């Protein structure tokens, strides 16, 4: 029989956090008094995460399923793989590092009971370095503007989705994506609620600055063409300005005669325009790169094993 709730947790080198996550998750889920399953996805960890998850699944055959990836395909692909395998009516995603406290899960379930098909969350009393908080505030605002979506906090992965939404997400065939944005896009009755947030106690963030920027490009290119329209608009703007400049210079030429001043001004303008040209090529390249990846049609992730209880017993026993 299908469980009512599926909890989805991507895991990448979280050996220190996992034991405490296991300890915190069960009391919360049992208290809910609903049938549930927990799906872990091991995203190519090279620490002890695999063996911890393996043992845990063996101990909790009835409730735990475990998807083991063939390598590191990223957090969003890990969630995508789980979405293709979940059986629950409500699906809740959660980070493995305990920054999203499992104790918040009942709040999400309550909102889904009230009929919301996507329950987004934003972090109350967020414990992250100040510069990261400020940066994500700006990034959230820009991202909302570009994508036309309204998400308060793109970085909080504690989210609930109805079965219908998860099916739509799982069958969106894009090679790079951002799960909360896909959910929001197809939601009919979404809501956002504040949740507690904890400091990362063990290990470090799996996102370097460079990786975060790349993830943001994935988000923007997946949900909007407006960066390309900006390129076109800025090209048009610059053409109009330079037309006016040429007309002005011509008039000066006739009135004042030949002039050879302003070499440095010219250089500054030239550098500025070169910058814009390179950036524009980059923006176009971001889209072309993704088209290239998409038409290669390589698998978005490769599953090595799924450890779960089958009707005829545990798959791997
Ligand atoms: N994660 C993953 N694959 C990755 C990077 C991260 O499965 O390539 C998982 C990670 O184990 C954690 C969640 O995604 O459960 C969020 O990662 P992290 O806490 O490093 O992100 P942050 O909180 O710093 O944004
Ligand atoms: Mg984290």
C-alpha cells in the first residue's frame, strides 16, 4: 500500500550529520501518526555516508528506501531521481545536514492538509555568515524579477509538494534545473511559511561560491529568456547612443574643425563596450551550452542501486 508521506533527502558526504538526522527524524514521523517512507539519495559521497545509509536501510526495511547514484550529479538531480520513485501523496524534501530541522515537518503536512499543493518555506533566524545572507537577499530579488516567480527564499529546500506537482516535476525533461522553481511554476495553490533554521554543525557547505553562481545560472536560464532580451536591448540602446554621438561629432567637425582630443575617453568607452560584448557572448553561450547538453540526451543521473524492500523481500538479500 502506498504511504501517505514521502520524505526525500539528498546526501553528499554527510557522514557526521546522518546519525543525528536518523535520531531526529523517527520521533517526528512517528508522532505524525501517518504512514510514511523515507527516501535517501546518495549523490556519489566518498565518505562513510554510503555504509551508514546502507545499514540504516537494513534496520528499517519497512520505511526506508535508498537510491545510490553512480557519481555526483548534484542536489537537484538527486531529488529528481527520488521524485521518479516516491509513492506518497505528500512529498517533502529536506537537507541531510540538519539545517532544516525535522521538527518542522508537521507544519508542512498541516498546510498540505489545508489544500496547498506546494508549501514553500523561508528561513527564520537564519544562521549563515552575514555576507551570505546579504548576497542571497539580493540574489532572491533579482531571481524573482528575472524568472517572474515569487519565492521568498530560493535556498531553503525544506518544501512540500503534492503528488500531482511531483509528477509534473519528475517528467520535466530538462538537463539542468531548480526543483523549487519548477514546483512553484506549476503550483495552483502555493503558500510560503517561515521555518526554523539551524547552523550547519558538521562538515561544510557543499556549494563553493563558484558552484552557487553556476546553480543560479541554471535557475535563470531554465526559467527565463529575459537575459537574452537584455542583450538585444542593450545592443539597441548602444546603437542609438552611438548614432547620436556620431551626429554630434559631425556637427562639431563642421563648426570647430578637426579635433584630436579625447583619446582616453575613447579608450574608456571602448573598454566598456568590449566588456558588454564579452558578457553578451557569455550570456548567449550559457543558453547554447544548455541546448548542447539537452540535445546530447545523456542521462541526467545514473542510478547504481536501489535498496528497498520488495514484495518478495529485500532486493539485495
Ligand atoms: N547535496 C547533494 N549533492 C551535492 C551537493 C549537496 O546531494 O552535489 C546535498 C547535501 O548533502 C545536503 C543538501 O544537498 O543534504 C544541501 O547541501 P548544503 O547543505 O551543502 O547546501 P547549503 O545549505 O550550503 O546551501
Ligand atoms: Mg546546508
